[in-house]
C-alpha cells in the first residue's frame, strides 16, 4: 500500500515538475524561501549570473560542435568577460572548425548526425574519417578558409584539391612476407598491377593488328581489369585515392558503349587512354614515400586531412560541382531532363522551394506545354533554364560534352535525332542574342533581371555573386544556430546578410571569413538565442532602426518593402491598407480592407483578393503593380497568406 | 499475496505510473513557459523539439565523462539496436535534402528515453564511489573528477550529513548545467530534501537513480530551446 501511495505521489510530482511552466505564485512561493542571491553557487549567485552561465554553455555547444563547457574549464574567467569576447575566445577553439564544416554540410543538405566516424588504422590508434570527398570537398575548403582567414565563399567554388579522407592503414602482418615493410609490400602490388597493364596493351596491339569486334576484347579486358583493381587495392592505400589518382574505377564510356551496344571500338584511341592511366599508376609509387603520408594516419580535426593540390604527382584534380554521392542522389532521367538537379540547386543555394505561384507569361516563349500553361510555368520557368546547366552531365554525373550522345541514369541512351531534340530543349531563339536559354531566372517577363550562362562553371559564378545566395546562406545560418522552427523577421536576416554583401564588394579574400564570424557572433548575441523557451511564431530580433509594426513579423518587412508604398493608410489603393494588422469589426485579425460601400471586408474576402493579386498571370493586375518582387519574397508572403487563410471564416479560402 | 506476486505487482504498478507520468510529460512538454499572455501562447503550440540523440549523448559525455566524446552512446540501453535511436531526433538525408526527423515528443519516443535513462541512471547510481560507469560486462567510461566527486558526495544517502542543498545543487549543475531556470532546481531540491519525500529513507541507489531520471527526463534537458 505504501508503495502504491509513493508511486502516485512520484507521478504527480514529476507531472508538476515537467508540465506547463509558469512563474506563478506557487513556484514563487517555494523560491522565496531561499532567495536566489542567498544561495550558494560555488560562490554567490543571482538570476543574472545563472542566465549568463547558461548562455556560456549554450554558446560553447553552438560553437564547439555540441560540446559545452566541461568541468575542467576555467569558467570564472569566462564569466568575467563580456559576451562578444567569449564568442571570440570560443571561435579560437579547433572544435569551431567542426562547427563550420557541419554548418556547410547543413547548408548543402548533406548533414548527418555525426560529422565523422572513428576508425582504428592500427591497434590503440583512433582517427577520424570525415568522408568529405564523398560528401562535399567544397565544404572543407570553405571551413578551412574561415579558420585561416581566407575566402569562405570557396563553398561556392568549382575548384578544390583532392582531400584524402580515407585513412592510411597499417598493412596487416599476415599479408606481408616475414620481415617485409609496408613500403615494400605496397611497391610489390603496384608492380603487379603494372604487369597487368602491360598485358592489356599487348592485347590491344593484337586487336589493332588483327581487327575484330569489341565484345570479345571486352571479356578479356574485364578479367584483367579486375586483377589490376585487386592488386592496387591490396596496397591498402585508401581506395578513393587510388580511384581518383588513377581513374581506375571510372568507366570509360566509349568502352561501355562498345561493349554493350555498338561492338565498335577505336582500339588505338583506347590504347592511349590505358597508357595514360598506367602512367598515373606509376606515380602512385611516389606517394608511398610522400613525407605527409604516415601509416597509420591519425586525423584529429579537419586540418589533419591529407591534401593533394592540383599538379601533385602530375595528377590533375577533377573539380566538380557535386561529389559522386551527390550525383548519385540527383539522377538525371530521360524524362526529367536534369530538373531534379535544378530543383536541388534552387532550393539549396537560393532557398527557392519552387512554391507554385502562377506567373505572367512572356509574350514569346518556347511553345511547349510547360511554357504555355501558367500553372506549369510557375515552376518550370525557373527550373528548366537551371536544368540546362547540367545538360551535358549524364549517368552518375559523367561528362558527355562534345560526345553527341547522352546516357541517362535510367540507362536510356540518346543519340542522333533524339540527342539533338534533347539539347534543343535549351536552345535560345536567335533573336535573343545568346546560344542557350540557360540561367538563373528571376523574372519570366524581364530578361534583364536574369543571370544567364552556359556551363556548370558559369552556374558556380552566378551562385558566387548572387545576393539571393548570400541571403539564403544567412537564413540557413539563422536556422542552424537558432533553430529551424522559429520565425525570423526578414528585415533582420537581410541586415545580417549585408555582412556578406559588403565582404564581396571589398574584394578582400579574408573579408568573407570575417563576415561569417560576424554573422555567427550576431546570432549568438541575439534575443532569440538568449530567450528561454521562445514562442516559435514570435520574432525577437529586428534590424537596427527597423520600426516594429503590428504586422505579423514573418511578413512585416516584406509587405513594407513591396506593398505599403501603395497600400498604406495614406491612399489605400483598392481600399486595402496593408500597413496595419488588428482585430476588425468582423472580430478577426485582418488588414483594413474597405469596399466601395465603406464596409470592412472579412478576412477570407481580403485574403482571396491577396492570393489572386499575388498569383495572377495577368501582368496588368499582378502585384506589386509594375514593380519587381523577388520570387522567394513573393513565395514567403504567399505561403503566409495560405496559412492564414486556413483560419479564416468559412466562405473564404480554405 | 505471496512474495513473487508482490514483486510482480510492485513492478507492474511502478511501470504503470511511470507510463502515466511520461504521458503527462509528453503533453506537458508541449506547453509554453513564457510569462506574458499572448494569443499564440494560449494555443499551447509546441515551441521546441528534441535536440536529438546525438546532441544529448554529447552533452552527457561532456558533463559526466572524461575522453568519451566520440565513444559514449545510448546503444547498450536499447539492446544495441542502433536504428531505434533515429526515433529520438536525427538528421535524415532524404533524397537530396537533409531534415531533422522525429523531434516531436510522443508516447513511443518518450518510452525509449525512459528505457535509456532508467538504465543509465541505475548504472550510474550503482557506480557510486567507483569513479567510472560500467555498462554490462565490459563497457567502461571514466567519470571526470568533478562529476565523480559530486556523485560521491551523495553515496552516503540517506544519512543526514549528505542531505543538503549544496550536494544537490552540485549534482544538479553537473548534470543539468544551467539549462533549466533556477526555479526548477528549487522544486527538485525541495522534493528530495523534504522529510516527507519518498526518498527520504531510501537507499542511495534508489535515491540517486530517481535524482538522475528526474533531471534527464525534463524538457530543459531533452528539448532544443
């Protein structure tokens, strides 16, 4: 019976402790028995000291990849410092580099629960494997740049070195001959692989002399090629390093097409390909004795990841917009025509989730279904030109430029007329003065607003220089450091993004790193960060000098920027005043919206009007009238209206 | 009722009431704690989700252990079924995007947290004075000296000399840090120091286990805020 009572009591107490918290009189009563400033906290304490101490731990967790203040740290020194100095102190910790790298992966949609895994390249030796080449080399280049006061915008760069993130392991003893060193074992296996290459070259010479189809050669090639791979992998060099340096695992598509489709192969040309691959395998020998290659390899931070610059060992690094893993996740099919890749770029770099809002169509267009139908064009006017940047990239991102064929991820092969029709999807009419309708499209009706290009390198330049990307980057930083479920004032986010825009204009390579740190600092000093248990629908931070209006903060800045010029208390066009938001005569929160008879409209009537005005394809009625509004801003207001409409009285929009 | 039946009844009742309190926790964690009276607050919409299993593991590893940043994890308490951890808040790469999934408290994931922290709290309580946490046969994590001392100070419970605010505050700060408002500690302290507390005369294992569980299973510890 006593146990029963105890359990009931415990249940009730736990419920009281963890249910809705309020600083009401019942809790005040208990804390009044021991006022805060009288209770020991390793010394004297007060509510302010408690709050600062909580902030320090939260800031440490934010900046040190989840590790807060440990008991061994000198907290008293931190408590005596102002908050901005504490942030600067924490940013000098090597764990901040992990945070930057983690954020970069978050920005690119590649974040995992753990930034690295622990491996043991030898007994009693622990090392980190960040797996960065398969995720995003640009993330690491950018993170290191912040650490070294370089260019943070390497995040948007095409060019990066080869980061060897698979570890160098000790060769297991049972693989080596007695007394054989790791070095000699590796050299033996490289020599075996080179012997296999010589075999292949002899075979090719026979083919060149005797002629014949490709398929018979393909069988023998396949067998010897497997042997080459096995011998190279037996060296216990990281596989990624072997694959990247030698190209051994990259399928030669001429050979693939010959073996599986045409039975015709240019053996002389292919002999040249193999000979070049063999030369690269020879250069692996030099890596065996490279001074920075240690066995076992120990990586304790992103700084320890072994880096090979373009040109090391005569190797050309192969920069690319995406890693292999990313290409794999963004397949190109014979029906989607790179739109998945385009949607990823728009969402990731421009924060454009392609909210479908009808658009005003241009007077001349390609004349296909997507361009003719406004509801289709609402997404495709942005997506299709963006997809054009990837038109030469087929299966697993392979480059088919100048090959006049396209092999898609769904194994479909386009050649001849089909290939030409595929490429013509992006051909621009001659009167436009450019070859391709490829670019980042801001406006379907005003080409001057758009950024056109041709290649993926052009795309990276557009990303690098666009203010929309800097705004998106800042928005993601806000979500990362303050929480993704929280509403933020767009004006405040925009004011933070100005740090990056200013850095760009300065021309100083280190300015972008300083901008990154400055934005992080402002986020950690913000009211939102400090707020215990924030309301997710409430904004706590505003741009300096920004007047806080009665408008819902999620859209306040955007409405003031785009709409209030014509729809304000002084001259409300159409009777609609968008400058105030309050309870109206109908009892609902709404804008002032007076019809011709002087009657306040209901919320559903007002919002129906707003939806129509924002999404009409009649450019004479599209709001804001004769003024450009960025697609992402229009989408944000639109989505807010849709959400608010769901709370409007029946009879309006649902 | 014979001895076996009594033991069984005791376990059943204990589980039943813990389940009730967890259900209340699940509901309670959705409630707001702000003191102003806005319309939004009155709706009771949740304002934070779990920080996630990975972040929670890291917090515990930093505050309690030495050198366990990359090794401590909750797997042993879920039968090494790692995929269950995903239900406690994790980043998922769904196609070409990343999103944080399973962050909203519900009966299922609260049950998993209860299983984890029940096991962890019990093992920590058992290790009083040992200087390290041992899980199962061989898994061992060394406490940092600060936590070892603070835990050790309570190993003589229920003796009167250990029942004081300072010892409890030290344990609270070691585990909770300053994440929770001061009033939370006050209520927690009052519960355990009250002469009528159900733990007033319990063994140190029971008391320390309860202390730890009532710290781990709180919104301030589990939720992102």
